[in-house]
C-alpha cells in the first residue's frame, strides 16, 4: 500500500458535490487491481491516505483515529471501458501459429528458469503486459513456465532477473 500525500491526480466534477472524473488509470492500494471507480480517502492534516475499490478491504476506523478529519471522494475513470476493449482486441491477436513460433524461437524452454514442457506447462507471456499498452508481437512475447509466469504477475524484469522496465526481444 502506498502511504503519503500522493493525490495529484487530475480530476474534475460536472457539478458541485458530485462524483469526480479522471482519464488516469485507477488502482486499489489494497488489492492492486485496476478498477473503474475508486474511493479516495485522506487526512490532509497528517498527510496520509489511500485509494480503495468498493470491496472495502479495510475498516477506516483501524487506520484513522476516532474523530479525525478525513476527506472521502469517489473518482471514476472515464476511459476504463475503452481501455478494456482495446486490451480484449489485443488478446485476440495471440494465434496458435504465433504461439508456436515463440515456443520454437525459445527452444521450447522457459527463458527465465530453463524448464522444458516435460518439467512444467509452458505459456506465452507478454513482456510489456497488455494492461500497460504492450502489443501482441513476437518482440514482446516470450516463453515462460507456469511458475515463472504466475510469479511475476504483471511485472517486468531486466536481463539480470530484477523486476523493472522490461526486456524486449529483437525483431
């Protein structure tokens, strides 16, 4: 969870005391999932706060002392559905032929740990995730075993295995 006074998001309202809107991606600080609408909760005096989806993963009383002044507002991402539509379209480009080409290029082995299909299920992974604008092209795809792919969860790593901005294969 990110704590601090990090609420620099550009938002607007259509009328006073109404819901706020943004064009930025919204993530819950508790479950880390991207969501269409979040609740922003902050205490401006202590400069702490968080974003929370509607699953309400915590009890606000556990975080803020009784009778503390907190500000709560609802924010909606107006581009959420458009982003989801683009992501779904991108996922359909992953054909069996393309998957086989990637497996063949990577010698039917996990590029991180070296497991083969006899040792583990192999999967095709997007180096730059679709959720971050990654494309379904061979230079952005690689072969990972089930455990390596599940272990990274939408993160990218450099050649040393450290999670960072991603490693692209040559075209």
